[in-house]
């Protein structure tokens, strides 16, 4: 029997489940140590999947999150993806040495558009080799607003061939992903990789098995991941109507959309 999660029914059970999808993210260039500390404390408080920070802040994040299950994600070749592969590989090695568990790398978009499939695949594979050798995972940022339909499909295929663990829609620097992008990416990677997208993105209906944050394949969790720049505000201030069944923070528009799409997909099962 299907279960529909309607808007008034967003309960403590549901928001706690969604927290396991969230990468609590702060990648602004002006970010301070105090802000990173707060980010990590919020992630630990709400049991988010990970924090995503720039490489400079990995050490601080490791210190703050020590003893918690929250993973530390960082960026590689961010935000343009045009670094040389040897530089990305070095970035990856330093990141995992410092304690990162997840590497969000930007695809070499120029190489992709130039038809250098092997170069793109080698670029991803180099980072994946370093990451997997240390027990970390790799998420490849495709920058879908800059890609044609064929390029989106190809970039997903090359990511799989290079043993990436997730594909991600975009950095946000060049526009937003669409529901069609997300659906296309999931269709190409199937259950061989996860799909990461901003929490504010439009979402297509999603088959229930892919919605489970604890789902595993032969490798790391294969599911969805949401990048939320304001996850702590997404779940802020207890509801006056029903404190027992509400999250300690109100649901943001982005996460509300995710719940409503979850309702659509589960009700159609």
C-alpha cells in the first residue's frame, strides 16, 4: 500500500529521514572559520550526510566533526573543472590525506565539448583512483546548464566508465538544473551511481528504491544526495502547531518540493 507524504504530514520521522540525504554546503570564498565551525555543528546536530567545504577548511571540519558520523566532502577542480589532471589528482590526494571522505570534482567541460572523451574519462578516473584507494567516494559535477542533451548523456556514461560514485547536476555558477536534467541523469546511471542536486531543484517522480538513503550496491550508498546551502535554516524553529511531530526547523521551499515529489513517486507505486 502506497504512502503519500502530504504537506501537513511532514513529521519528525520524515525530516529525520531526509536529513540523511543532505550535504550541508558552504563554498563561498569569504567563508570564515567561525562559519565552518557552525556549519559542522549544525550538520552533527541534525545528522546530515556530510558537510561540503573548500579544501582549506578540511582540517577544521575534521576537528569539529570528530566522533560524529557526518562525512566531510570537499571540492576538486572547482568551479571550472579546467585544472590539469595531475593537479586534480594532487588535490584529491591532499584532500583524503587531510581527512575528506567525499570528493566533488568538476568535469573538464572544455575537453568534453572538444570531443576528447578519453581525456575526460582519464581525468575522472585519476581522481577516483586516489579516492577509492583511501576509501573515499567521488561525485562528478557535470555543469548541466552548459551541456547539450547529448553531452549530458555522454558525461554520465564517461563518469560511470571512470568509476565515479555519483553524478551531480551543477555548481550553481552557470545556472540551475532542471527536472528533466535530473530525470535524464538518473535514467543514464540507473542504480550504478547516485545523483546529487541542489535541494531547490525541481525533481521528477522518483522510484521508491532509489529514494532510500541507506541503499547500497557493491560500493558506497547509491541514492540521491541534496546540496543545501541553508540546511540549518531549512529545518529551523519549532512548529507551534505540533511540536511533537515537527522538525526543530521549518521545512524550506526546496526541501518541501522534495517531499512533495516524494509523495508523487510513492503514491504511484
